[in-house]
């Protein structure tokens, strides 16, 4: 077929299509010739004079015929997009009836000034061309409502562009305009505005944006925006806000007022913290936060109940909150390219989730293969995981405690059948080992062999835990009536105070070196003295309960009675009764020199005690969820770590598939089995979970070895040594003289213990334990060489270093002994009162309790002076004297400051945080016999040797308004201002997690 014949055939087809497609709609004609491969406009169109809508897009047109506008005088909509027009077709200028003109995706370089002839034009589309300048005549298209000139090369808008008062939609996307033209802010009817991908705003969004109060859609992608102004809250009609690919890192607080927003794109920005203002936009349906630096998604994400689409891909998110399962309308979720190891429990509840992308994550639970099959497969996997249970062998904890060289280590080996292990006199802080005692029944046991040196007592308290059998080992050969406290009383008191429900057995060793009557007599003496301890403690606790009740009757306050705390006298009496029932005070005598026969009855006793579920909760969990066992295995893999955070533990539990409701239970189960150590009764330590405790023991072993070395050098040579010292001797000397652990010493400890944690991380951990508190680093020598350095060199070396004061070492090494601190004298005519909080501890004060207290208060103070058993600390400008006074059977910790009626608020503000820290420490010792008091200021003013003590319960009650006084019952009964006895606000104790 020739070209001429083919052209004729096309014409015939076009005519038929024109006649078939020309459809009268409300007396208008429409025709679409989209994508027909046309290179010219068919002349047959002239027969359709009534044509109103003409679509010639998607062809190869370069020009329009000269008669185009002559015949199509009724044309209202002309679509010429995606053709090859290089210049603006002038014929269009004569189409006076045109209201909508689309010339997008052509090759136009300019718009003729005569464009103002199209006075009826309402919609004008010029996207994807090469236009560099809009003519001023565009500003005369006064009926224009929609203008799209995106993807061109504009650098500015005409000066009178603000005259287009009817303009509702303006698209300036992908041009080269360096800032939002001010003329735009005059377009008050603007509903949609797109200024994405221009040269760059590179700064905050102009506040003038608030003038566009009718905006519903705002696109500002890729403009270098660094800040959104608060005035954006004025755009209350906004429904779609696109801000991706900028430099935003937060949202203004007033962002929450944009309550109509349904689509919000904040992807490709600099958010490190989830923008919480978003959570107030409860109508959001689509939220995009892709490619930021987010590491945490808040639980409150569930507030977005209308959310259908959520993109969190390519962030640093390690876990998705469980609350996301409440977003039941979710249809699309992308978390690709994060650090997720698990999905939340109950993820299968998202039954409407059709599109899920979890790729590029180290996902373990559920596995990626399961996730690829969708939400139903995930739900089935998670349900099955919770149904599976496995049997586990019981594992128990056995602690060997007692005085130095009492035979603890030998007993441990004898119980394990190791008779040929030589005895050793080397000192150790603690040794942890796993053993299986075989006495007909194999018993897996984690054995804690505590060192007996008094230096260790301070830190050993952390390892006294529940669900542990304590063997209190006594060397009967060396035991005397006068040594009962050191041999038995001290250790028993520690256990009762720290773990009141513990089971304790007294084991007497070295009986082969005693006469028969000596074994019986000394065993009976121990038994009687233990009974006397419990009798004295119960008597004192009962008296405290009576005194407490009487004091409450004396108080005229009408405030409601508070619930007894775990350390209240009533509950402590129960503790003592329970403790006595669990202490087997009859001594079990054994010889460590002969064969196994002497320890056989102890080997037989262990399985019997372990089988008692009242003593060991462990026995209730012989069949557990397989997820628990998986978590235990994961904990073992982290045994080289000194500690993990509680947040990490929850993450590991989620990976293992442990539901959130079971995690506290499994945490207790793992601690009962000796798989980890968790000090959850102290608010500062709840954030730490310590796997297996082995590395913590290594740390303490090395740290205390330096302290013991310093102590032995002090005892061996009380006079200063003038010989040159090595670098390690220098830092040890600092420990000896000042109780200071320098950064060099801490580094040496970590290296010798084989720990990989950074010194500053370990330092913070030990500060939270209450062992250390940080002090400025002031080296007098260069510890690397042992030579003195210049001040400049010292500053350069030490500017980023921190030393640590260790109150316990300072106390044990005798630093600054004999000094006494007093509060400064006030020169004033106003009457000075004394505010004193007193904590009384009867019978037994745990070793290092006061030293730990002085360390834990350090974050609350700005300056301090420390000596043995006392320190003065400053809260702001208010000094507080903190001191320990010890008598025969009573230890008192006192917090004292001065105040007047005028500045009583400041005094209480100084004391209250310290009281809270003290209460936190007391919670660690639930079996300790203690009480808290507010000492009467009047009695102190009068110099009374036995001032009245108001009950500490008043600290937790609201300050009475009427009456405004409280009466001291001593003497003539003086009325005191309530401001001297009650804090301004009740002291709330730390909540349990």
C-alpha cells in the first residue's frame, strides 16, 4: 500500500471515529484522539463546529492548522499535552471560549504576551516544558483558578502575580526559584500549593505562610527547610502536608492544632526522636517517616486510630511498640531497612494489613520466610509459639558465707566430691561456679563462694538474692563465745536484713580438730545466741509498733493513714517470724579432713530443701514456655557483657517471643536459676540486668585487690616511702591517701579483668550502684611515666578524664579520720531553727549503707566536703550536714540544715531529694529494723539530749492547713509551725516498675 493510500485510509478512520465519538452531553460535544500517532490535526475536525472538549494529547503534533480557531469557535477545553510543540501555537490565542488549556510535556520555551486574550481561562497546565519566564500578561488572566507550571526553569514570578485573586491551585514544583515569592502570600484563596524541589529555601519556612488560611494541600519537598514556624498552626484547614527531603529535626509545639491533616510526609529528614506533635493529629490516615534517624517509636502511636498507611523504612528502629497492634485500620506498613529482630506480640490482630514490608531487617521472630506470607501466617506462628512448652531441669543457688578461713571453699569442693583439692588462703571477693551435686539425685547448682575479708562486705550485698540456700560456715575449732558476732551474727544479720525469706543452714567445720564436748558446747552456744538475736529483734520491732501507734494518736492531723511500707514495723515483725522459721540454727558439724562421710548428710539435705516449693519458687517452673528457654540461651550469649539494660532485656524477650505480660515473671525465673542478677528494688539499678554476674565479680575482684594491696602497704610501712614509684604505685597511693580511684587505676582494673566496656560506662554503672561518685581529675603525676608534668600537659591529658571518690575505701583505709564537720554559723537577728531528719537502725546497720548514701546523693548537690562518717553537701546555697552516729545497738543517719520561717521552703527543697535517696536504699533491706523521724526543732533549739521525734510518716502526708501548728509532747508542749515538721509537698517514694 502506498503512502497516499494509507493516508486516505487514516482519514476515513478518523472521520468514522469523529462521528462515532462525538457525543452530545448537555448540548456540548467531546472528542478524544489521545495517542493516535497523529502528526497533524485532521481537517475533518472543521465539521465539528459545536465541539466543546478536544483531547489531542499523546500524539506527535508540532503545529496547529491555520484554520483551527476559525471553525472551533465553541471550544472550551483543549488538551495538547505530550506532543512536540516547540513554540506556543498562536491559533490558541483566538479561542476566546477556552476555559481549560493543557500544554504539558511539550518543548515550549516561552509563553506569548498575548496570552491575556484568553480572558475566560480558568485552568492552565504548562508542566514539563523549558519555560524560563512567565509574561506579565499571565497576571491579567483574572478568572484563573488553577496554574501548573511545574518542571520548568522559572527563577521568579511576575511582580503582579498576586492579582490572580481567584487562584486556588498553584504548582511551582521543580523550578529554580530560590525562595517562595512574596506574591504567593497575596493569593488568599489558594487551596493547593506545591513549591517542592526548587533551588532551596535553606532555612526556616517564612511566617507569611500563615496568610494562606484556606490551604488544604501544601507540598514543600526538597527545599532545605530547617524549621517550621509556630504560625503554621494558622493553616487549620490543611489536610495534606508534604515535607519530605528537607533538614527538619523537630516540629513546633503548636503543630498539634492542625487537626484536619490526613496525609503527612516527613520522610528524608533529620528526625532522631519521633516527632510527638504528630500523635495529637488523630485524623491522620497516611504517615511517612522514611529515611530519618529514628531509633524509637513511642507506644502512643496507637492514638492515631485512623492510620491506614505507615512508612518507617530505613531508620534505626530496633523494635515496634506492642501498641501498634491496636491500629486495626492499618492497610500498609513499611519497616524495611531497620534493625528489627522481632515483631510485636499480637501482630496478627492487624487483619486489614494487606501490604507489609519487613525486608532488610535482622528479623528472628517471626522469621522472614513467615512474614513474606502475610499477617495470617504471622498470627499462626505467634499463637503456636505460645502453646509450646518444654521441661527444664531445676537449677538452684547455693551461697557459702562466713568468716575468712572458715572452710567455705573446701566445703564446696567436698560437696562436689573433689577431695584432693588443696586448701588455699588466698583472698577472693566472690567465686561463682556451676556444680552438680550427686546424692542419688543430680542437683544442678550455681555456687556462690563469698570471701570473708571485711573489705568485701560493701559490695557483696548485691549478690544476696532470694531463692538461694545459704550455708553459713563456722570454723568450730577457732570459734569462741566472744567471736560469735564475727563468725555468725554478722552474716546472719546481713542475710535477714537483705533477704528476710532466705533459708539458712549453719555448718560447723574442722570438727576433727575439736574435742567432742567442744563441738557440742560451741554448737549449743551458737544455737542459743541465734535464738536470742531473733528474740531481741522481735521485741524491738514490737516496741516500735507500739511507739508508732501512740505517736499517731498524739498527732492531731486529720490526714488519712498511709499504707504501711515494706519496711513498716508491722511487716518487719512478720519478716522476723518468717526468717526464724527458715534459719536452721542447729549446727551441722563436719570434718573437711576425712572422706565424704562427714558431708554426706549435707549432700542428702540439699535435695530435700530444694524440693520445698515454699523455700524455692524455682520448683514451680519445671515446665515452661519454650520462649523462656530461648531467652535464657540468649542471656548466656551475653555473658561476656558486664551488664545489659532493662530495655535490652525486653528487646531480647521480644525476640525470643516472650509476651510482655510474662516478662517480669521470666525475669524472676531467670534470677532464681542464677542466670542473671537484677536489683529491681532500687530505682537507680532497675535499668540494669547483669548476665550470670561473672564479669561483675571479675571487676570487683580486681578492684578490691588494689584496695587490699593499698591496705597491706599501709600496715607494713606506716611511714612515707621516698623511693621512686611506678605508675601503678602512684594511683594506688591516691587510693590509699584519699580513697580515690583515678582513671588510670580504673583502666588497669578493666584490662586485668578482661572487660571490654569503656571506663566511663563502668564508672557510671558503679556510681549508680552507690560505690563511686565522680570528682574532677587533678593528677599530680603523669601516670604513664611516673614523672611530673607541666600544668599544660596535665590539662591536656586530664581534660576529658574523671576520677572517682570511693567513700567505702576512704572509710576502710582510714582517710581523714578524726575530723568533724559542723554547719556554718548564721549571723542574723532572725530566729534560726534546725530541720533534722533522722533514720534509726537498730541491731544491725549494713556495712557501707552510709557510704553508699553519701555517693547516691551526689547528683543532687553542687558542692561537698567529706570526712569519715560525715559530709556537708550544698543544694544550691543551702548546706546540709549528713552524718552517721553509731552507739552499741543503734546507728543513726542524720540530715541536718538550718532554716527560718521565711526560707523554710528552700531548706525542705534541699533535704527532700536526699530523703528520697535514703528511702531508696532502705528499700534494699526489707528485713532491717529501722524507722524514720523528723526531730523536733524546739527540742534541738533547747539543746535537749533526747529531743522528741515525730514519725517519718508525716513526710508522706499533705501539710495541714488547719491547725497550722503541731504540738511537741515533751515538757510544756510547745506548738510548732507545721512548716518545720511537714514538707511543702508529700514525699512520694519511688514507684516499682
